[in-house]
């Protein structure tokens, strides 16, 4: 090659690089870091481009927060007069009315947030918030509601279970610092993160603009913060805030906790972590009541107590199972009965049995078939005896217990064996009728003078007033289906009854299910501790369940002259009454909330792992004792009831199924 040609190929000013030259293999070298660097001129332009992109991005974010690009909110805002922005300062004074009339709330122009970006896009916030976090957001528009919610937010923050934020979304222009000063807020004692999500011209904005502002502000906060739950004071705050939060929460699937009544009545929510609070709207309860035959007084008392309860939101569903022989007074009452309470609706279900008498197995199947969960993890059933009476605050305790023990991340492992939650503290054992006393409650001291609620775990079912979790109820459906399989009838060994006849027949099979699985119920010991009772059982109108009643009617007892002439004497049917098994009636609390109870026990509900576990007979067991007794009972159950022999290997455990407890024919599985 000529020399001039070689010089031409090596000329870098003409765009050729030295790596275009042919080299022998021995001359080839590994690429170095220096060879990958851009020329200085190109690096300069790349840096300039990055700076421009950052400026455009920040401007876009500001435009989004200021409402100039409000497509993300999905709301349309009328084009009214809007003054020019002076830097990032919030405009002062009212805007001019486009129609010349200035009512109190007339402005409906574009929405801008001048202070929200400061807290949302801070380095601290942007680097910390993830989709799976422990963040709970309090939102308020009314200054009085902020004062009500602030103690709850501070108490929740103090428990250090959640990261607590509070957003201001109202019309008032008082600064955050001013609001904090008025409420005596101390950041060192109450570490909250505040967000000013109030729009420009709030005092003069229409309700429609304020509602659109709430929706738009939540869009920005949800994108950055990803809260698990939003808490508002629904019954006392501005309607535009409640509507806006409900709309956005429904669209995004985030839990909206709208408190009703005094915020101080809901102190128990401060003890729940964000995972439990996220299930606030998903957890549903269905009330199931079985009416007694030819009687109405006890059931009417129960239904009236249900109407007096505080449900602080949508009331649970209600199903009433009627017998073949319905009392006319009950029929007349149900014709006027309204549900949910304080409405004119009649949204409850009546089911009437066709046949007069049923066997124990048929009665058990009928009782359990009356409810089937829509969602195993979120649909639960509250079983009530017609002789029960509930306190107005029972739903507070039930909601608190469900969220705490079923959905809290801290109880995920221990909650697997929890079958349900009882509202009643029994006076005697359902197995033999002997007197029952709850275990001595060594309440856990969390701090000075801070004790947990007295509760315990017991491997005993309850038919008077107890909630059963939906997934366990489905599993019990499977248990009864297998228990009564035709192929097992000839293989099963007759076993003595374990539950007294004064209880419904399904209690016998529920106890078998509990012992085979090692499950237990949570029982409250409130009445034993301080006289606070959530439920009581009345005895004056007690009737033995139909399936256990004698086929021959007993002769009515003869009354003495003293009993006849004594107007205060209570007449009792001795054929079904046994004073040994009479429950101790307790006066239920008249309070609509648990404030008094939680004041006595500020530690609230304890961890499941710290609770005592009682065997069906009432003996105190440790974790190892529970495992050993469950394994021993399971072995005998599979041999005597499950149709298995010693050579059968236990089938694999399947969720929501009890096939592993039985050895069935292939066509019955």
C-alpha cells in the first residue's frame, strides 16, 4: 500500500479510527477502559442532555402537582379565570368571579398544589416509600377533625407498628405550623410526616372543585407513598373529602377506614399494623341465628340487642333459621323487623324447615349448611343461640380481634390454629357440665400500668355466641361430608358422646374436628376480671335442641299451691331444665364502645403465642402437650372413624379439606 493511502486511513479528523487498520493476530490487544470512553466533545453534549432531561422532568412533576396537567385525576374542571403563578408561592386573595357574582364558594378553575411536592418528592420520602410498606395515611379537611384524628395518629406512631402520615385536604389556609401549635403538637413525642394537599384558592372553591382536589391529591400521594390504608373521620368531616377518598380508595383497592362517632372510641385501631388495617373493608361477617320451636321471647330479645349494637359502618348480614313450628308472635315481629338497624330495609334472610323432627346428623348438616363463605379468607360467620344477648360494643371487640389475629403480620404463624373467637365466657364445661373457671390471667405488662386484655385459648367449641373463620368453616364442611360418607358407616366404631345434649348436635362433631386438627378458640375472661361482659345467656326460656328432645312428651309437673299463688315464681319445664348446667347470667355492658375496657387494660389484645391453651376438659396445656394430644387423638380417630387401618399412609394435607383424616373410596373424595 502506498504511503499516502496509509496516511489517509489513519487520519482521525476524517472520522477514521486506528482500530480500522489491519493488524496481525500477534498485534491484537484486549479492549481497555480508555478505548470505551466517548470523545470529550460528545461527553459534553451528553451531560448537557442529561441536565435538560432533569429540568424537564422536574417541571413536568411540578405541572402535575399544580394541576396544569390534570388528566391523571379523571376529573374535568371548568375553565375559569386563573392568575399567573409568582414563582412557587401560593396566590393571595380571592380570584375574580367569571360571572361577576361572588358567593362564598364560587371558584372552579384548574387545580394546583403549591406545597405537596415539598413533602412527596423529598429525598427522605422518595427513597423510602415502596409498594409493600407499613404506611398508614390520615386525611382530614376540617380543622376540628384534624384535632380529633391527631391523638389517634400520634398513638399509632408511638406503637411503632406503622409509618404514619397525615394529609391536610381542606379549605382552611392556616399553615401546618399553625395547626401544630394550636393542637400542642410535639414532633419529638409524635413523629408524623405531614403533607399539605390543599389546593390554591381553597376558601373560595366550590364543593365540586374541592372533591376533585381530594381525588387529584390522592393520585399523587398514592403513586409515591403507596399507603395500605386511609383513615378519615367520616361522620364529622367535610362531605367532599369523604366522597373523594371513597372514590379513589374504591378505584385503587386501598382500604378506607371511615370512623363514625367519637374518634376516641376507636383507639384500638392504633394497635393494628398496616397489614391488618388493609383488611378493614374486606373482612365480612354473617350472623346466623337458629330460632327455637313454638317460642319467641328469647329470640326477640336477641334481635333487639343486635339492633342496638354499634356497627360503625355497613351492618353484617343476618340469617334466621326458623323451625317447622313457628310461634305466631315471632312471625308478626319478623314482619315488622328492619335490617340493617336505623333503616327501613329488610335485608335479612329467613329460612324455614319443612320437616318436623330431624336426627342428630341431619340437624348438624342443616345447621352448618345454612352458611357458606363467599371468600374463605374474608367471609366469617357469627353463630348465636336464641337465648343469648349481646352488648352494644360486641362488634368493636369482634372487628378488633379479627383484624388482630387473622390478618396481622405479627400473628400470621400462630393464627393458623385459631378456629374462631367466642364472645361468651361459659360457666361450665360443655363436655361434662362441671363448673368452669378461666385460668389465672397473668396479664402481660408492656409498660408501667399497661396490661393486656384477659383472654385465653380453649379447645372447646361454642354455640351460644362465637365467630368461626371462613376458611375453617369450609374445612368443617369437608369434615362433615367425609364423616357421614356412606362407605364409612360400616367401618366406624361407636364412640361415646363428648358434648352434653343441651347443646346442638353439630357441637359434637365440631369438638372432633378441633381435636383432630389441634385447633382452639379465643375466649374472653372479661367477666371474671372486671364484670365487663360482651354476651350473656339467659336460662328462663331455655329449650333443649329438637334433635335431642325425647320422642315422647313428658307429663307436665304438678305445681304446689305456693308456686301457683306466687306471682314472682319462675315456671320452668323440668323435662329440659337441669340447674347443674345453668349459665351464670351476666349483665352486659351498655357502652357503645370498648373505651372503659381498654382504659383498664391499655395493653389491648396480647400475642397469641403468650396465651394459655386449655384442653377440652379445661386442663392447662403447653405447646408440646397440644402437639402430643393432637397426634394421639388423630391416630385413634383415623382408625375408629376415618375408616383407615395401621397400614394406610396418611394422605397429603390439602388446604380447606379434611381428606387426610379419612380413608375414603375414590368416588367419594
